C-alpha cells in the first residue's frame, strides 16, 4: 500500500487527531481541571480550522481532482473549501454553545465536543466519497452521533422525543438507501465506484428504481419534502446549538455530497435520458419542498420550529444548484451554502443567546425586543432580511446566482416558482421583524448582557452575511474551483 | 430437460414433502392440550409477567461493550488466518484498530459504565 495517499486526507487526519487528543484529555483530566476542557477544545478546534484554512487559501492548491485508495476517496480544491466552510460553521456553533455548556450541560461537556467532531468527520467522508460505500459510512458516522447530540438534554422529555424521531427516521432512511445502493450494485455491473456506475447507468426502469431509493435516503438527510416530517419536531426538541448545527452543517454537507453523486454516478453523458430522468424528479421535489416549507413556516409560533420550516424551504433553494450540471451550478450552490451558513447561524446564535438568558423561544416572546435589546433585534432583523433575500445582503446574491444557474439550464418555470415563493417567505421572515420592532409587550425579554463567546460568534456571522455579497473574489474563486458533469 | 424444469420439479417435490408430512402428522397424531404446552420455551423456567417491562439500563451498557469485543474478535480471525502473508503492515493496521477499540473501552471504564450501580 502506498502510504503517501494519506497525505491527501489532511483535513480528516487533523480532525481525527484533534478528536483523539481531546478524548484522551477528557479521560485523564481530574475534577479540578475539568473547567479547562472547554477552552482546550475550542483552541484545538480553532487551530484545526486555521491550519486547514491556510492550507486551502495559501498556495498548496491542487490541480484538478486527486484520488486516493483507488478512487474511494476524492479530493479537490472545492472539496477542501466545503470542508473549511463546515469547520468555520462548527467553530461558530462551539462559540454559541460555550455558555450553555457551562450552565446546563456541565456533565457532558466533553461528549458535546467529541460527538460534534465525530459527526463532522463523517461529513468530511461524505463530501469526499468516490464510492457508495464510503458515502454510506460517512453518512452513518454523521448521523448516529447526531442522534446522541439531539438527546444530550436528557432530563427534558422533548429532547428524548426529538432523538427518538431522529434515530428512527435516520435508520429508516438509511435502510431505504442501502436497498437502493444494493440495487445499483446489482444493475450497474457489480461495482460501487461512481466512475464504474456511470458507465453502466443507462436509465433502465430497474436502475431508475434504484436511483429513486437512493435519492429518497439522501432526501431524508437534507429534509426535502415529502421526507421532511421529522424536521420540525427534532429541531424543536434538540438543544439550540445542536439545532443550529443540524440545520446548516448536516444539510450543507449532505447537499454537496448529493450533488457530487448525482453528477458523477447518475449522469451518463452518452445517455442523455439519465440526466433528464433525475432532473425531472428533482424538479417536482424542489417545487414541493419550497412551497410546503414556506406555507408551514407561516403558522409557526415557536422560533425553532419556524426556522426548521424555513430551513426546509432553503434546502429546496439549495437543490436548484443541481439542475444545470455545470460548474456555475456547483459554484452557486457552494456559495449559497456558505451564505446560508453565516445567516442561519447568526439567527440561531441570537435565539440560543436569548434562550439561555430568558428561556423563551416563542415568537410572541420576542414582542418589544427592540426596546430592551436593540442590538440583538437589529442583528436578528438583518439575518431575517438576508434569509429572505433582500438586496444589499449576501442572501440576495446567493439566491441571485443560484437562480441564474438554474435559468441557464432553461428551467424558467422552476425559477419563476422559486421567485414567487421568495415573496411568500418574505412575509413570514418579516413577521419576526414585526414582532421585535412594532408589537408591544407588557413583559418583554429583560435587557441582558451576552457572554463574550456568543458575541464574537454573532459578530462574525453578521460580518459574514453583510459583506460576503460585496466581495466578488470569493464567488469567482469558488466558480474557478468548481466542476460540472 | 433444461435446468429450469429440474428446478421446478424439485421445488414442487419439496413443497409436497414438507406440506404432506405436516398434514399427515396433523391428521394421524393423537392430541392433548394443556397450558404449559402453549408457552414459549425459556430453558425450562416458567415464564411470567409481560415482555413490556422496565429493566436496568446497565444491561445495555454491558451488552454493547460485549458487542464491541465480539466484533473485534470477528475482525481479528481473518487477519489471524493470513497473518504471515500480511507481514508487518498487517500488524500495524491491526494494532491501530486495537488501539482505537481500547481507547473506547478506556472511555467506558472511566465514565463508570463497568460499575454495576
């Protein structure tokens, strides 16, 4: 075996090392030194993030794609970039949860960090897969610790309910997906490598069936309608920082992996019908996802539930990037996930901050927030504007690019429907703004001072979704790294 | 005769043998009924209570730890068979695997999963 192949897996190796060091540290730390675990975890993970970030941006760019382990593991600049995005997002989640860990999660601080990193490791593998098996292993590594994280607040019944729903749907979806993968193995020449599957994928009915099973399994993870039913309950019951992680990182990683697999394994260029068949299915899924997510979001009174439905409709927008099959499609999708990461984490940062201080998550509890906590209210408003896609903010540009890429493929009706849905979404995002700025309340959330860590996180998010749209180099660089079918 | 025809004949014969045997048994055998005969077999101990009851979560922990070593043994057997052929490389791979597993055990031990409370 050629051990130099491991050099390609730099992000995975540094993450695994961080994880193992923290695990050993947790084992041997005494009762007194337990308080240093959290700062240690933060510093180590920040170092991991910084090293990989420098590696991605500074010089050591790969030309094209490289493979390791005979095509099992694939990496390129765009893969590394997506991993870096996930790193930054996870770091932000760690910052938001610092105070919550200290107060409410004293007994399981180490587990929180270790499980988060384990899921992240699974996502890395998912992103870099060149084979259905590695994808499956990555998916399971990402979703089994996730269920534990959802149940972390084990004294609360809701948390247990959320975890039960999550683990049951995750198990069900992965069994459906495994069945699909086994059919693919049987009908595509006895190989699970994408490059072999695509050669034998001729869109026979049997293969289409296999592909639909596979798509259904992944759609559970990205929570696309009609596989979204677990989302709201799980998001509501999970600890808020875990919800933030679930709604951004888990979705973004699965969406990227989904795109790579659909393009690499199911798009035989010689047989044009293969591409047409799955884009037709996806067309309907996107329309239903965006519409259902939006309509259900309107009636939500709990902000976490509200953001769950909003994230369902956002997942629909993310899927628009798959329709074109060009480098622009991939680039706009990665850019969308990047902007969505900062925006949604900003919103969740504020929600978790307020929940820590006052224990309130209802939309009505936010009435009059502007009078007591003006800065929080303004940042929340900006995040909502960005999620809705109002022009100067990054959310507008990401929507613009992803619509443009779908329109390039000639999907005008789809883009029109998505645009119409943006207007619906504007209504419910503005409901939150209205609650904070216009509605009066006799018992508003008391003025509070948030902790430093959350403040740093919220500031980074705000800077991200305010200025990301203006730095065009980022988008151009992503496009330059992306590839099409 | 093609192989499919042979298959069909064997299939029908198998059905006839199995079903016929049990039908003849049903018709000819003497019958006696009592409650004990209807119970599940529990190694001779009479069953009592329902299966929907709470039991100590400690059983789960022990079961999972047992499973860990069970799987470990299953994975070590094939290596043991071709140990010489794999050489030093195989030894490294297996030691890495063992170290990871032992780390897991150490974690469980340290967190008190092995204490019966």
